[in-house]
C-alpha cells in the first residue's frame, strides 16, 4: 500500500488503513510530506512507527532536517512550531528516510516529487526528487510524468494542484487531503506489477475524503 501526502492528516490515514483492512504482514509506504500544515503531524509519525511504514523523504521533511543541521536557517511559523514539537525519535525517523524506494517486485520506484526524464535514478539530483513538478520542453512547461518513459513505473506525490495523475509510466497520488480533498493510496498484492492500463490502475486506488479543509493554500495558513 502506497499512500500520498498525509501532511499531518492522521485521522484520514487511519481511516484509509481501516478502509482497506490493513493488517499484519501488509506493507505501508508513505511518499513523503507526512508532516506540516495539517492538524496532527506527530500522530502521522506515530502511525508510521506503529505500522513499520517506510517513509520516502519529502520536501517538508527535508526543510526540517536542514534546520536541524543548521538552526540559523529561518523557518516559517508552521515549521518552526513543528520543529519544537518533534521528539528525538521523530528526528531519527526523518533522518533515516530514503530519497527514493525501489520496489522491483512491483516494477516501480517511489519518490516524493518525481524524476527528470532520461536521467538514471542514481544520478537524479536531490532537489529534483524532492521538488520537481514540471519540465520545460519545446511545447512549454509540462508535467514531468507526461514526458517520462519507463520502466520503472514511478509513484509519487508532492503536486496536489493537478489532482490525481495517471500517466503511462507514472502515478501521482497527491490529491490534496490537507486542502480539503482526499487521501489516495495505491494497493497492490504481493509481487503484483503496476498495471500499464490506466483503467486497471484506477481499480488499484483507494480514497479517503478529508474531514475538512485544514490549510488554506492561497493564504498559506492553517484553517482553525
């Protein structure tokens, strides 16, 4: 089970796990941005430890880790409050998170934001893996997933604006839960490959609606 950006929406993550009857022996992968903006970042981190989830590092985790390494870096209020609340075990969890996760049994790689098409995975720049949304081509700016030609299939998050992204060789799971959208998971059986057919791939997706809007993206502030 691969889950899109949680952003502190612990209730929705729990509800999504219940919806698919997540249990012992199942594997949970989180695509990054577990924390910040939503109501319960610590709850999401606790859930990740409790379930033995693999966390792929997101740009929000990286922002916190950069500050942790150099406290002269200035954080905004949301991240500053969170940095003060994080416990030693949380910092360890964030620091040990990989920039990508290779799952060859499923024919896929999980990254937070995406990849630069045509560049081998081990040569991707960290900034690309954490932040890419679009690339510039002869037809202007395009979603990187529209251009990327695998294999492997890439499952990612980070870019909530387009909503669910279903490209031939990439699937974007950030559907804006923290903004009042929904939390999305891709659920695959043991050793099952990601379906190339978009219709069949849609059948592997499970959604959990957000209880409410937690963060106003336009005003960049939490909603009380």
